[in-house]
C-alpha cells in the first residue's frame, strides 16, 4: 500500500508506531546533517525528519516542491511543537522514502498567500486546488450539499434526474444550443433550469422532488455569475406559499447547524417587495444593520402652515430638492465628526458613473444638539432637526441625502447605504440574517415592445386575490404612457425570494396549475395559440390530466456556499470555474471544432467580420 495514514491524521497518541505517508512536498528545510520536509495531502501536513544517513540520499536524489513522495518511519514527539496545525505535536523519523513522481517548478507558490494572480491560477487550476484556502471552499461546498440532501431526504423528497438536452424556449436569458447530428438543422438547448420538468413530475404524482442540478445560461458574467451553475431545485404538490417558506427556511437552518455549528433561532422576517424597495432601495436588502431610507418628498405634518401636502424639504427655495422627482435620506450612525475631506470624498463617490448622482447633501447631528449641513443657507436649524429626526438620526450621526429621478436615486442610495455599512464594519461575514421578500409584481412593462413580460417566469401564479383581475382584464395597453394605470400593473405574484445577507440565494413561486389560467398568462405575454402550442404544448396538455396545486423554489447553490463561506464571489467555491469572459483558460474552451465535425452536423459557419 502507498500509505497507512493521511498527512492530517497522526497525533501524539500514535507515538512509536511505524507508519507510511504519501503526499506532496510542501517545504524543505536543511539544518546541517538533518533535513525536515513538510508533506501535504488533502487532509493536512505532517513534518518528516530525515536523519544523517538518509540526508546523504536526499542530496544525491533531492526532492523539490510539489514532488510526490512516499515515506516510512516511526512517529515521534516534536521538540519544537507547532500549535497551528493538528499534527504539530509529532513528526515522523523517516527510515525509508521513495520519490513517486517529480514535479516541474510550479508557476506560483502553493500556499494560502500565493504570489499567483487570478489568470495564472485559473490556467493551472489543478495546482490552485491544492492550496488550503481553496480546499476549504471545496470542502464547505460538499458539506452544504450533504446537509441539504440529508434534510430533504428526511422530509420525504426524492432526488429525480431530468434531461440536459431539451427544447429551446428562450424566456429571458439566452439558451446554450446543441446541434443534433441525427436531426440536421435542429437543435437541443441546455436547460436554464428544470422548471417544466419538475412541474410535470408534480402532475405525475411525485409530490416532493429535488435535484442538485447543473443549469446553463448564456449571459454576461460578473463575480456572482457563471455560464454553468448549480441549483438546489425543489418542488412540492398540495402546498400553499407558507408551506414552502417554512420547509425551506428549515433547510437553510439545518445547513447552518450542520456546516457552521450555528443554531439559527431567530424568526425569519417576511417583507413585501414594495416595503423592501422603499425602505432599503432594492429587493434583496441586507438587514444585518439599519439605516433605512426616508422619502423626504412624502407629505409631512411637521411644516403644514402653508400647504397641507408640504414635505420636509419643500418651500425652502432649494431647486435641487424642489425639482427632484424624489429625495431620499439615510442616517449613518456615529459619523457626525466626518471632516470636509471625508464628505467631499463621499460626494465624489456618488458621482461615479456606476452610481450616477450629481451630488450629495449632508446633515451633521452634533453631540451637543446642534446641526450643521451643506445646505445651511436654505434650511434653518429647525428644519434640519426635523429632517434628521424623521430619518432616525441620533446625536453623533450623519444624515446623507440624494435627490433626482426616482429609480436612479433609489438605486444610488441603496448602494450608498451598503458602502457606509461596509466602511463601518456592519457587514460581518460571520453574521447571517435571512429574509423572505414576497409579493413581487407579476408583470413588468417592456416599453420598446409595448407588451407585458413576466418578472419571474411565465409559470408563476398571481396572488389568489389577483387571479380575478388577471382573468377579467385584457393585457392590451391602449396608451403606452399610462401603463401604470393598467390593472396588470398592480397584479402581484404568488412568489418569494430568500435573501441572505443582502444576496438573493433562492427564489420560487406557487405555480399555475390550471390550463385556462396558464393560457391567459401566455396570452398576456404576447403568445398566440400557435406559439403557445409550439413552445409549451406538452405542459398545457399535461394540465388536462389532473395537475395538482404545486409550488417550489430553487436555491443558487454556488452563491449559498459562497455566502456561508464568508464571500460573495461564487467562482472561489467552484472546482473548475470560467473567467469573466466565459472562458475556461485551463482547457482553452470554448474552441473551434474541425471541419469533419461540422460536416457531420451539416453546419456551415458564417462569421461576421467587425473590423
């Protein structure tokens, strides 16, 4: 055998045992007539001691870093113990060794703090995976996978595989397509999710289904996206929304307990989409800290001597606020002592193109009860105090205010809120806060196409209270400028997102299970009968044979692992990820295929020349 123990297994209780280890050479240290080698495998590191006799052999046939080594010897107590590693109390007095394989000089150091940049590490990802920091991420991913599977098994779910070669029905993101040699001119698509299959399984009577499944979307990438990603995909029959929420917050709590040793006992808050947008500026709020938004354009009872609909910022002849569609504020704790340089830096931060604001107004709530603002000439201290108090500011706090078009300003102050929390250390990666966001709009209006599009996907049911509105109204928009007055604009989806530390980690809905309502939904999205049958005839047909009420959820598995691991970059938790251009630089993929394959597929390439 190559080894009797792993490099992370031996302890002082093994003293005197004859053992054989195998692994990679991490470091070599020579001290006169003896040599120490740290041997590493997946399980840990063990120090090997080569005495004077073997030291001569090492000089004749020296191993280098990352050589694969087998060594036999006796476990002994170390004189200079290392408390930083589990095997730090022992070393192996080597009696014989063998170089199993040599290694070229690695292109970067295989250590936690490596000298390799992203590009070189991705090119040699098989070496990067040897590093302890990366190994811990992969181990955590496996632990989350195992915990989720165990929980779902205990709850009566069945793991059922669904096909990867399916029909292309593009809705939203672009499909990856696969040509069919046996059906020339026709293509499969890789699934963006197993959505229709899991609904068909509900029709088939498999009332609790799950998969840890690969999904594929041809979309632009960023830190939390990959062209191929993994979902914990789940569906249940004979359920209402609350059944889903309780089942799957239970799953995440179980994962926290099994993987992190955390007993998540807090009640998981539930928040409507509208409350999330107005109080936090986005639909995935980080609720580990406060700093809720205040709309200063709303009517206020504080200053109503001239106008019963006056707001806190009206009537001061400050055109920036008077002419703005919205004025939003947050109170940042403990920052009233910010210097002019610091407030100027924040102003430049919000002016960056990715934030897009023209400026920033501040109010300092001083510890002595006075107020100082960048708009003192327009607002007296009484008015500044009213604004600060409405924003929830206390002595020592700093009120930050943005004004402009509603959508852009809301997005900008949401980003500013997160930035200030980051600077103040409020986004602790070891603290976890779950949240359900509910009652999303069912539809969005696409102005360029003058039609409704599904905010989630076309199989999402309206809220029970809104089904009648959808059924009894036409989706046709007579006046595009007044689409917000259309009944469809106010229909809410029976949908829900789980948010964890300001990241959407799971999303789902109660599905439409009646053929007539599903046809109405397709029609609202601009599909005529022929298109409905072409794209989804199989599903509509299935609904004629007793489809039960059902709903489900899909968790972004990569993202969930990243957040539990203290990161927001999913690539760090995927064994062989793509880069931001969607390329696998290790395999050099995607790549061209030879002419013979194209001929077999009856495909002729016609590439556009953009020069």
